[in-house]
């Protein structure tokens, strides 16, 4: 059964892999469109310093937990995300399930030639699957309208966007509304695996949650920072979040959600007789100094979301 789990202040949709394939296939064939993301430790670390990514993740239709880092740490925090729902496993399963319905897929991303090979290989394995189009991921921004037009014309059920985190999520967030009836999914390095440019970790390495180590060994110069430094930053985020939760509990305050941090309405200015320039914020009154603090708080964004209320009070 699907449910929602909050972890590091993002809201994940949790369900077993078989159900995820069913839910996704129904969305695609019913032409619901929308935005589907996978988030792993690297996504969460990137989100900690990238507001556009946080906002993209908030506006998701489905957010699925990818990788052992998220699974282990969410379990430690008492909000376990037990299923590893990565695109590298789910996309082929989805294509297999949809091939008999002539599911159509558009490949956008990776280096020139890679999306073509990925599409060809996938179509060979799943006859019936329709390759609606391919486009590499190193295009100029001014070519975006042309690319969107080509995708709209091809009208795939599924648009796979493989441009890496955070570019793919931000691209989907910005343009999916111009692609009605097409579900957009961010899939990172998937095309490189499918096109056999990069070998995927053997099954037993994936089983013990060490795929990241395999990837690091395959592309050390590109990925050392992400894994060797990023994993420590991720651990720091998890500890900060746990600490914030504990303090919230001790001070008996409800945890402050990412949504309430980012999506506070801009307070309406209400003149108050005899009180100078004040503003109404909910039922409380704030001075213009309060407005500055609000601005500051939204700039601090994501980290503020995990900080305990006592700090919030001090820092705004
Ligand atoms: N990529 C792209 N356009 C860019 C930068 C990257 O299409 O401007 C592609 C890159 O060729 C690779 C994918 O995005 O195929 C990113 O892969 P990565 O393994 O970093 O994905 P992640 O680990 O974020 O899922």
C-alpha cells in the first residue's frame, strides 16, 4: 500500500516496487502527465544548497526513495523508507509492463549518441515499446522551445530526462506544464547504463547497498567528490535533522515542515492605528523588523527547516 514518509523534510511516496510499476503505468496510460523524481543521498545534499531543487521536489507528483543511504538513515530516524525505488530498476520494469500496451517513451539527455543506443537496446528487449524520439542533453537554452515542440509532437506517454541532479529536476519543474499528458521522469545516469557506456554494479553489490562504491570505482574522477565528501555531508544533514527533531520533541513543538518554510504567504500589510508600520501575520502582529527576519529566514531555506524552534526564534 502506498503511503507518504517525511524524511529530511521532503515527502516521499513509499510503496513496494511492483506497486510503483502499477501506479506509474496507470498514470502514463491515462495520460495524467506530471513529475516523477527519484531522490538519493546526493539529491538530498544538493537540495540542501539549491532552493530551485527543493521547490522542484515539493511540486512533484511522485517522489521515490533511491538508494541505501536514504534507506539506512531514514530507518535510523524512525521514519523508514524501506523500498529502494531507483529508476535504473523501475524504468525497464515499467517498459516491460507497458510494451504490450505500446507504451511510448522519449529519451532526453546524456551525451550525443547515448540516448539513441539506450533507446535501441531497450526496444530490442521489449518489442511493442515505442521509441517516440531521442535528444541528447547538451543543447543550448535557446533550443529548448524547439525541443519542447518536438516532444509535444511525438506525444510520448513517458519523457525520460537524464541530465543529472539538479538540472533534470529543475528542467522538468520548469517545462512539464508545457507537456500536457506526458509524464516527465528524472533518471540521472540511466542512459549511460542502458547504452552500456558505464557498467552497472553486479547484483550482489547492489543487494548489500554498495552500488555507490561500484560507481565510484567506475568513474572516480567525476564522482569522488559526490561520494567521498557528499556522503559525509549527508550524514551531517541526517544528524542535524535528528537533533532538530529531538529538540522539537523536548520543547514540545511540532516539527516545522519544508513546505511551511518555503511557502509562507507574503504577509499582507495592514495599517494598525497608533502602532506605526506593522503587518498582520496570521493572528500575530509583526513589525517591519519582523519582515526582514522573514526574508532572511526564507533565504536560509532548507537548513532552517531542520533547525529547532529555539534557534528559529533567535535567527528568525
Ligand atoms: N548530462 C546531460 N547534460 C548535461 C550534463 C549531464 O545530459 O548538461 C548527462 C550526463 O551525460 C549523464 C547524466 O546527465 O548521462 C548524469 O549522470 P549522473 O550519473 O551524474 O546522474 P545521477 O547520478 O545524478 O543520477
